[in-house]
């Protein structure tokens, strides 16, 4: 099994350009650059969505990033709330 690789947005954009402008098949571009065909397919599809060509329910890259940020923030706030609940209960028990 191969180690998971991470690619920059610039690299992904370059691969998308190869598929679109050079009219190369996704499988060929993936093979030439030692990439997973499914990943290249996703990058091309996401580029279409980012340009406004996707279905209404599909999220752009910036919307996905915001959603991830909001989920992390929500998780942090829930943890803080639980801590405050426990602290309140602790101090309420100490007074009695």
C-alpha cells in the first residue's frame, strides 16, 4: 500500500488544465503523473463546481473549507460547554 500523498492547489490546477486544455483523457494524465485516476476525476469535477458549473447542492472548495472550520469550532464550543457544565455542578456541590 502506498503512502498517502498531499498535493498543492497549484499542482491540482495544473493537472486540471492538462485534462481540459490539452484534451487529454483523465486516465492518461493520471498514468503520466503517477496519480490515482479517481483523484484526478475529483479534481476536475471540483474545478467545475468552483467555476459555478456544478449542481446546486454541491459545495465549492471555499464552502467546504468554511464548513470544516465551522465544524471544528462547533466541536470546540461543545467541549467548552461540557467543561462549564461540570465546573458548575462541581462548585454547586461544594456550596452545599
